[in-house]
């Protein structure tokens, strides 16, 4: 019995399980409504809506568990939220069969990107500081929402914040766990937690034979591919690189695209590497031992599978949880990652200005041509670096340009907390 308990604790450490649960909670509650809107725009029936949630949950669960166990790295996948937002406006008047055809084209292009390795080659050329600035820009909105939500949810968010600070001093490993528990209790006391609204309902897959319309492929399929790669996979890779995980990118992209391709006829419109939810599983809050943090992603996959099976209950669950609780725990869970990202972005003086431009442009939330600010922020940072440093010869003793590829190769110790040396940085 003792041996069994020891194995259970090793396979399911509390911090990793809670990190995985929070990642899934944030992933579903923050954008499930957008997915429902996109499905309804294509005229989905209630059964087809449930099928979408089922296969998305299964796809994210299988890829998160499989890739995390394969590479012993916290690889969390997600659906394409900007892709869902794009479809919410682009699928009006489109049949479900034509929509599935567009999903298949997008998934095939993502799979091809992984197989050819072109996306990884691009990422290997990006300096660490710019990738860190990109990540900080993506996550900072969640840090600020921790405080903006106090305006209408003070009775829930402030006790969470106070519990987090207290535990950071006394029991730092369990700070986020304690904050979540206090938040649930506060929501129950204030009456904002409505468990009676949640209804369990199993989902069943609904197959839709694809139809390929070049108009829908051009207006939906190709933009879906672009925004998924630029606004989702790009910051997703930045999360892993920023925390010092040197997992090869091409297989990750290829596998997410392949699973997406397989499940598209049932409503799986887009699978990709997660960024915000992945950062919850890559930080110290998930596990003190960096080599054991992959368990948080594995448990996230387990929860994804559970939510997928009960896909019909997702809508009712959204109404049961107060928004203040979800936004508050997201902000607290990402504080350490935001601090680490900013420290990495500003550490190297040569790339500091470019990193700040990347951070500011990403934080702005600007969207052009249907592509989110993560892509434009990185583009602005690269343009700044090219104009200010392009073509210059390195002066003797000048800081060396550290790319993400060099950082992985030189990773003697990962950047986990502010003040920790960046992999590959000259000491």
C-alpha cells in the first residue's frame, strides 16, 4: 500500500495536477463561447456542436499526453482561438461540409509545415530576447486582468491575491493551489458560484463528408492556417524556448497537424501549440523539478479528454463559474512566467530595444489582415533589430547575438526565475 501511494504521488503531484486543471479551465472558459459561435455560423446542430467539443477535447488530450510523454517536456496543445474568431465571421452562409473541407486544407498545410521543417528553421533564427518579449506581450493582459477584475469581483479576487502572497512566503509551491481553493470558497460564499447550472451530458462524434469549395478554402481555410501558425504556434514555441525546453519543433507541429487532419471531418477545426495555458505548466508553480513539469501537461491532457467526453456539458459549465475567478487564477498562475519573460527580454543590452518593441506591439492587441498581434509584434521587433543592427560587424567584446537555437545548445541551466542566467548568455 505504501509503495502504491508513493507511485501515485510521483505520477500525480498535487501542484502538477492543479496546474493541468487550471490550464484546461482557462483554455475552455476563455474561448469556448467563440467556438460555439463559429459552429453556429456554419449552421451546426446541437449534436454537431457537441461533436466539435468532443473531438477538440480528444485531439488536445491525445496530443498533450502523447507529446509530453514522448519528449518529457510540458507540451500543451489547444484549439486555435483566433481561428475560431475568424470563422465566427467567415462561416456565415457556408455549409458544414464546406467548412470541413476548409478545415482539412488548413490541417494539411500545418502537417506539411511540420514535415518540411520550415517553421522550425524560422524560429531558430529569432533571438531569445525577442521571443521572450513576444511571450511577455501575449501574457501581460492576464496579469493586468488580475487587478482590473477586482473592480467587479473584489470579494472573490482579493482573497485569492492575499492567499497567494501569504503562501508565496510560507509555502511557495502551493501558492496557486491555495489561491484557487480560496477563490472557490469566496465564490461560494458570495453566491457567484452556481454548481446547479452544470449538467453532465455525453457527446457523440458526428461525421460530415467534406466538400471543397475554392471560395471557402481561400476565405476560410488559408486564413485559418495563417492565423494558427502566426498567432498560436509562434507564441507556443516561444513559451517552450523561454523556459529552456529544447524539444524539436517540427515533430510537434507535424503531430498536431496530423491529428487535426484525422479529426477534421468531426469538427476539429484547428489544433496547435498552446501559449498562455502552456506557460502555466512550464513554470515553477507546476513543479519544483523542471524535469518533472511535463506531468502538468499530461494531466492537462487527461482533463481535456474528460471535458471532451462531456462536451455537451461545457456550455452549462461556463455559466457555473464566475469570470472573476477564472481571470484571477490565470493572472496569479502566470505572474512568475511574466516576470521571467521580461527579465529575459531586457537582459541583453544589444537586443533590448528590439525586445521592447516586440513587447509593446504584441501587447497592443493590433489585428491586421486577420492576423493577431503576436505575429505583428515579432515582425516589428525583427524590423527594429534589422534596421538598428543589421549588417554591422561585431565589435571586440560586444555581446554575442543569441538565437533560440544557440540558447538550446548552450542550456546549462534554464531561466526559471528573474535573475537566473539565460541559456547561452555570456557570463
